[in-house]
C-alpha cells in the first residue's frame, strides 16, 4: 500500500471514531463537569440571589411648576403707513432702520396746492363771518329778515367746513410716526408720486418684545394672564417677563391657544422673528427632587422610577416631570415619602427582590455611584 493510501485510511478511521464517540462513552466526564442543567435551573425562591441596588429616602416638597413652550418673538406693535392724499414725495427725513419717536415726520408730500387751499378757505371764512355779523345787526334794526340771517349763518358754516378740509389735507402732506419704534421698511423714494392708500413704510415697536407660543389644550390648567416666567432668546439671554395675553378660543386646526409673553427690551437689543424658549411659572405642587438618570422608561413607554416597598421588593411607579434643571428633575406621582432606587434600576423588573444599600450622604438628590 502506498504512503498516500495509508494516510487517507488513517484520516477516515479518525473521522469515524469521532462521529461514534457519543455512543462509545467518550466525553461523559466533560459533560458532567461542565455547567449542566442543574447549574441553569433557577434556585428556589428563598435562595434566589438578590441584586444590590442603591436607594434614597425622599420626601415630597412644594415645587413651583415650570411649563416649557417653544415660540418666536414678535413686535409689540406694527403699523404700515399709507398716503392719505395724492402728491409728490419731496422729503424723506428718516433713514430706513432708524429709531423714531412718536410724531416724527417719515415722509413729506408737496404741500403747495394744499397750502393755497388753506389760505383761500381762511379768506372765505373771514368774509362769511363779516356777512353774518352784518345780517345780525340789520335784523336787530328790522332791516333784514330772520331767514336771511339763517342763510348767512349756513354759508359761514360751509366755509368753516371747507377750511377744516383744507387744513386736514395740508396736515396729511406730512406722514408721521404714530408711536416710537424702528422704521423697518421704506416703500418710496424722493420724486415718487403716491396716491391715496399707497404704502409709505413700516414702523415696528419692539419694547416690550413679545414671545408668541401655542399652548396645547392638555396643558391649559393653571395658565392665566399675569403669571411670571422667563424667556430664553436666540442668543441664550434670559429675560424675566409676564404673560399678558391668553386666547380664549382655540385654533380650529391645532386645538391650541395663542399666548403672548412680554419682556422688557428698552434698547431694542432683540429683534422680532427669532426663536425663543418660554418658561412659565405655575402654582407649586408637592414633588420629589431626583437625579434625571434615576428615571426609567417602561416597555409601554411610561416614564417612571422604581421604589422600594415591603420585603425589599421593588415597584415601578409612573411619574410626571413638573420641572427640570440640568441633571435634576422634580416629579409627581409618588407617595409623600418614598425610597427611590437610584442605581441599578435599569436591570430591575416589577416585583423583583433586591438587596438595598443606602445612597451615600452628600451625593445629591437621587445620587450615588454604582452599588458594590
């Protein structure tokens, strides 16, 4: 037999012996010493090993609720200036983007025709006044009838009305700011001819600055005009303010209520149209202060914490966050006094038996490192 044939025969014999080993008794020792069924069977309930977790005694205290909304800034007032008479633009004293005080002239129309009409109307009034006074004197002496006096009085009143119209038209050649603000837009240039209703410019008042947000129907409770709060503006600045308006009718499409929160902006440092976060302060409620890391998300999506009950058994309780700051949260939904699991909660199930270890003092609310 050749060497290659001998090698092939030996390999075949080895494969056959390996496949038959379970039936020939080989490997029994390994099966007995390896972790077998006995090692995987759960221990009796009394002997079940308990997971060590850290717990912390907590007591509910009154905490001001904070409602967080997301909105945008708007001007307190905004007006679109329009021409009330026809005329040619002859002066634009204010540059676009400049601050103006109430009564500042924004644009001036050619006043020449209107000024002449005023002078003409004033002269006519003086004449009608003389005619009326003369008619009264003649009536007193019996030389003029009462009807003629009444006719002169009517002519005088008509002349006075024409004078008022002429003066009004002349005053409308100067288009003035109705309140202090910023000339946001200017729609005309020198030499333009404008008609009645043509746009001249837009003035916005940014003090106070108004933060507008939509309040969902489910969060309406406790929100009312006059409550305080803070607004975080686009650059991160926090400004204190007050809720000045809350709609009494919900938007038909979103079922939410428009609200307006006003913050001081005397220097017009902040602009309209930027995003802003709103933090409204609501009435205090009893709540527990915990570390945000203590919170657990249940399989059904509920947010809650594990608390320690009798016989060192844990129970999952859903909670509602009423306030949060950095790594801390204040929650409701727990008993007035509770032993809250602060470490190890991610491995617990409802009703599990644990070995509690008190959290270290000074670790902060819900603090403490991993249980040892």
